[in-house]
C-alpha cells in the first residue's frame, strides 16, 4: 500500500511493514556472504558434474548444462542481495560500467574465490576412496585435474587426444577473453533497471552454457577466475601454474565488456516519464505504538471548504 493512496482511516491503521518503500541496499558484509554462497553453488554443481558424471555416462554437454543451471539457481537466490555476480569478471565489468563501487571489488573477489574453494573442498571430501584407482588415476589430485582448467596437453582437446593436439597459450587466452566478454556483456545488459526481470537468471544461465560449450574443447571451460582457482588448489601442480591464464583472459574480456556497456549507457536515450497526478498527504504523524496517521485529501478539502465559507460569511468592508 502506498502512503499517497491511503485515506485517513487506512493510514491510521498502517504500520511500517504496510508501506511500499524501497529497501536500502544490503550491507557489504551481507552482499559478500551472498557471493560466497552463490559461487559455492555454481562450482559445486558445475565441477561436481565434470568430475563425477564422466564416469557414469556423462559428457561435456551435461557438464556445461550443470554450470548453466547452477548459475541460474545462484542468481535466483542471491541476485536481489548482491547482484548475483558469482564471477570476478562480472564484478570487474560492473565496476567499469559504473554499477559497483571500486572499493567493493576486492571484497567481492575474495568472497567469490572463497565460495569456489569451499565447493572444491566439499567435492574433495566426498571423493570415494577407490575412485582414482578405478578410473586409472594415481591420486585424488590427478582425478581433480580432470575438472581443472588448462591449455596445451592438460585440458580439453589436448587431454582428450592424449597430447596429440596442443592448444597454444595464445589460443587459450583469446578463447577465454572473447567468451568472457560475451558473457559479461549479456549480464550487464539484462541486469539493468530497465531490463531486469524474473527471466534474468535464465538469460545468464543459457549464455554461460553456450560459452562453456565453445570453451570446453580448448581449456576445459572457465570464463570465471574463481571457478578455476577454487579447483586448482586441489588438483596437480600444473593447474596452479597455468591458472593465471584463466585470471588474465577473463578479466581482459570483462574490461572490454564493461567499456562497451559504459559507452552504450552514455548514448542511451533517457526514459520518458509521463506526468501523473499524485495525491499529496499534508501531514504524517507516527504514534507511540508505531502506527501512522495522516491528513487525507478529504480532510484538506473540508478545511478548504470551511475557509471558503468563512470568507463568504464575513461582512463586507467598505
């Protein structure tokens, strides 16, 4: 209920919970906590599918869909709290586009890496004891490496071909940068005040799935530095040595997307707002028990009528 539409009787019975007021922005601590939880969901579902479904008939499509659905779930849960970034590249793009304070960026990044690392720890904790040996791996770290991001002979086409195909460092940087640029551009476009809707998680999830379908053969599919870091901590040493590629590439793509979003915003036409009549409440009082009382238009008009009557009944002066 809006205060401007309330009658005197309704306003007298209203409390703060009844008012249609826009809530203040959540605290930075709450937003950081939301990013931890959201990134945890994304990495747990996506990397969990990559690690374990492969051995029970899964494939790259199932893994990409798991990441996309994980992104949809995370954004649906925390989008109204922190913006649902769940990706350091999105956070950087949002800051460049003027959607986020620069002082908040390191906090978001730390929260996202923490969430991804906790997800990696959970996946490591539930790893069945005999699974590495049963799958031909000599250690749990070797098994986790199948869910890590890399280039050359370590991930994607290189790993699938047994080293016959070598994905170069340049190819890995380009593919991660370009695909992250597309992802961040879509996120910034659908999360504006004009475009945001209940379908926003769907658009982001589908775009994330599409980018991973292209990136997976080359690098194992990252476009998210937190996702790469969170799993590299539990994989073989090569994963941490190569993880810089999956930080630099996505962040470079995010910079381009943020600049494009800022340029588009500068050239966007202003929103036309139609003039609409609003009832103005003259007096608002808050009683001791928290209830609101207000003077209605009817009361105001009665007062005005009374004033007119007094003026008409007043004797004329010569």
